[in-house]
């Protein structure tokens, strides 16, 4: 099974993803680690990525999920995956998957990013980034939605309970 942990910046995707991977006994992957050097340069220069920048990256992640990660017994992937089309591309060749949407209010996301200001190499103008992310966000109709404002342990417990049904 591939578990996709998605949400806007500062929703806790990596934190929850690592905890879930530990509970499930599978590898954790952060989608940001797979960006091309060109995408990294754009983001470092505070230039927003366009869909043309994202598609090759999403295709690479989809290929890894469908081959290596499934063959390894599954994985947890932390990825914003804000649009339904992105999630479909990521998971189209993965029959066993779960989408975990970490729902976070705009105000809470701003507060979290303000506390992290200067510590994230990519997100500098976080208000602009968040505006774009909330504009693009298409909440999933499948999987589980959990408030990202809950304690991480409680989020993981809710996801584990969902998986056991």
C-alpha cells in the first residue's frame, strides 16, 4: 500500500508521514526530495512552479510508487498533491493506496510558517505561496481527512484506525 499524506505547506506532511511510516513498517519519502535541480532553482528564487514544472516530477514519483515502493511492501509519501489531477497521476498505477488529507486553516498555516521563517530553504514569501496553495487546493473525496491541528500522535491513531476498517 502507498499512503499519500497531502496538504498545504506547514500542515505537517513530513512529520505525520514519518510517524505513519514507522507504524506501518514501510519507507517514508518526501516528494520535495525528488524535485529537479531546475525546480529547486526556481523555488529558491521565489518563482512559483507551474504545472509544466510539476508534471515530470509527478511522473517520476508515480513511477517510483508503482514499481520500487510497491515492490518494497509499500511506502508513505508526503506530497502537497493539492489538485485531484496530481493525486490521480501519482496513484493511477497503485491499486492499494490511501490519501490522508491534513486539513489546516489558512490562519494556522500562516502562524506555523511564521514560526519557521528563515528555516526553510524554499519557502520565503510564504504568504504568496499559501495564497497559491489555497487557491489550488481541491480537497480529496476519497481517503481520510484529519485536522492538522490535532497532536501528531492523535492524527496517526486516526489514520491507523481508518486503515483497520
